[in-house]
C-alpha cells in the first residue's frame, strides 16, 4: 500500500455507516487533468473511505451543497487492471476553498 495526497470534486457521497463509536462513509472523487490547453481531458478517480467526524461533516456538506471540492491524503490501494478505481483510506481531509460557492458567500473582496 502506498500513500497519496491529491484533490478532487466529490461526485457521490454515500450514507454514513458504522455505529456512533466509529462512523465512516464512502465517497467518490474525481480530478480532471489536461496535459495542454488543447489536449483531451483525462479523469483521475478515487474511492475515498473517510472516518469519524470527517465522515459526518462530509456527508452533511455533500447533502447540503451537492458537489464539494476536497483535498485529501491517505493510504492508497490501486485498482485492478480492468480500470477499477483506487481506494484511499483518508487520514487527512480538508475543503478546497476556491469554489463558486465560497466566492458567492464571501463576496468579491474575499470577505474582508
């Protein structure tokens, strides 16, 4: 198992699983990559397994806002040769604050 640090948009966040002592959620994340401005866009996809308070908060934000952009880091298990998505057991999770939603809430002056 290796370690990955990346970012992406949550395209699907499942329901909370587990009991009150150890909540977790599975979420799908995607990041689009273009090698040049006129190149075809490729997708980098991850299946994230998120635990505890991060799971509770991400599930809530996804339900309220729809797609949320996040940065994450954790142990990575690559997918199979059949194009399966790699899974990340997320240890660190944060919101990517550069988004249309945050800009509309903060205003054009950045909330200052």
